[in-house]
C-alpha cells in the first residue's frame, strides 16, 4: 500500500462533525433520480412496439427516443406545424441517448433504423437519408465545432425556407436533417462544449435497466413501418412543406404556457437557459409529431386539420416532465470541471488505500500518478475539501524558517 512518505502531522483535526461526502465524488453515475419516459403520451400501436422491444439491456427511454427519431426522419422539414402566420416549426428533432457502455443505446438505435428501411430517402435526392445516426455522437459534436458547415447545421435545425438560405445555399447534407446518436457520460463535457449545438438536443439518460420480461409477443416491426410509411407519404419538400395547423384553442393553451417558460429561462443560465429558450418551439414540434402519430394509428387518410389542445398538453408534459429534468442532469454533468473528474479519481484512490492523512505530494504523486502539476493538485484538493473528502489540518512547522507543511485529514467514512 502506498504510504505518505512525509512526517505525519502531530496536530489533530478539529472535533467538528464531518459533512456528508458529495456522492458525485464517489460514483460518477450518482445523480438525482430521473423520470421514466411517459409512454402514455404515445398512441397504443406505437407504445406497444416500444414495450415489446424493451428488455433488460434496452430501456424504454432509448426505444422511445429512437422511435421519435424515426418519425422525425420521415417527416422532418417536409411537414411544419404552424402556430401563426409568423411562427412555424419543422418536425425536425435532434436527440441524444446518454449512457455508459452496454446500457442499450446501440440496440435501440438499430431497432429504430431498421424501421426506416426503404422509407428514409429524400424524394428530391433519393440517395440522401433524412436523418443522421451516430453511434458516437460525442465525437461528431466535438468535431462539428471546427467545421465550416457548423452554421449550416444550426440553421438546418430550423429548416428555414429556401429563399432564406444563406448565400451559396445549404448542402443537402445539412439541410433540415434529424440527428440522433449515443453519447457517453464521460464525453459530455467535450461533446457539449458547443452550447449552441447542445441547446438543440433532446436528452434521455435513464438508469440502466436491471430486469424486464423476456417472453411475450414479438414487436410488430412491419406494422410500425406501415405507420411510418403513411407519415412519409404526407411529407413534401422543405421548400413547399405540408402544413399542420394549430387550432385556436390549442394556440390559447400554448399562450398560457409561454410566460412560465420564459420565467424558467430567466432563472437558468448558460446552455440550460438556451435549451429552455427553445422549449416553446420544441413543444410545438412534439405536438405536431404526436398528432401525426395518432392520425396514423387511427387510420386517417388525409393530413389532420389541426393540432388540438390534447396534443399541446401531452407535448408540454413530455417536455417539462421528462426532457427538462434529463437535460438538466446532462448539463450538470457536462459542466463538471476537470477538477471534478480528477477529484473522483483521487477519492477512489483514498478509499482503496485507507490513509488517515495525506499531503499534497501524496495526492499529486500517488492518487493522480503525477498527471498534474502542483497548481492543479491544489485545485483538486480544494474540490475534495468542498466535497467533504478532506479537511485541512493545522500546518506543521519544523524550526522557524519557511512555511509549515500542510496536511489533510481524510473523511473516516472512506476508511
């Protein structure tokens, strides 16, 4: 076991009780419990597909994200939900499935992609899919920051009309595309460093599933594919999209929600405020998608006349009750500093080695394997103090010259 090679301090710590250790320094997956995806907002035929596909390694949250991505892929910029003459939203979603390895992200994405076999091509460009699927979304986002087409991606999320495109036009590759992919928690800080991109994604970060029924009827892939085919038949071009109108009663309901959304945005800051600021538009997009999913499931033959109050209410419940808390969890983790990650590493080392006292040299050389300089080691120690892992002892002096040697007591809860 590594030992503190410097002379232990003879001064004991004050007798105040120790604070509870910040759980984030013990377990990097520790976070507040997040709500499960509310399957009741989805029509029965779509919901049954998710329930049949779910298993111990594929949570319903990821499958629901994948299914919404499939709907966005076949509708996309080809259908808009119109609230007023000055406000329309394309049915374009950007989505991130957040989770560690082997938590079911890839199987969920694969299941949703298979539903789109033969349906996903753009009618104007048959070889171009309407959605981008990324097994490693973090790497793509990190690289997108330096790409010349970044501005086009951002504008394409809104799928503005053709005459509003910037000089030179957007390439087919970025215009009005749905984006969905898997994002690992350890890549959040780097992948979401671009706040403008991060503010456009809907996040799902469920707890890892531990059990699920292994029997039951198989999922009706062909039935759901037929529903998607119906939606695809409604989708026109981005230049001349099909229009889904919001009813007067639904507009009134939406107007009632807007002040609360603006107040929530003012109470937030950074990327969270930007994400909430897009909440009204996202609710309108989700309401349009839910309306179309119900229409397809009920056997409708023509585009629904209106988006009704029920769809606005369900979309708001989905956004505020599910996507908002998941986004906050993601942004909280993404905002964690490098010191947080190093502090977790040091905390795990302290728990293994059971040292009652440590010095800065111990933390730097042993716990962090000399991967940081003295200044960074001090920053990590400050984080460990704030997290209740370490408590400073009175500096010990040997003689009258020079500063005293600093030592820290380790929280007995780790020993």
